[in-house]
C-alpha cells in the first residue's frame, strides 16, 4: 500500500495520521501561494506560513520514532 511505502509497514496510526496531515497541509500551502500572489496581505501570508509550519510539524511527527 502507498502509506506503507512512505512510513513503513509497522507504522502506528499516529504516524500515518501525521503523514496524511502533512500531505494535505502541504497541498493547501501550495494553493495558498496563489492566494498570496493575487492578494499579498499580511493575513494571507500568515495563514500560508502557518499552514506550511503545520505541514512540516506533521511530517516530522510521521518520520519520528
């Protein structure tokens, strides 16, 4: 399965949830870059930065032991 290739076959549900959260937040952060390009306000930049930080934290959770 695809998740087993990313986090390993014996991964816990928390690691799998972290991987899924990182993937989804990463996609939203990339889409948010288009929003910042169209309307570069401080609120939009902060929202995209927060989403990117959450994505990185989720990936760290998924990759951790």
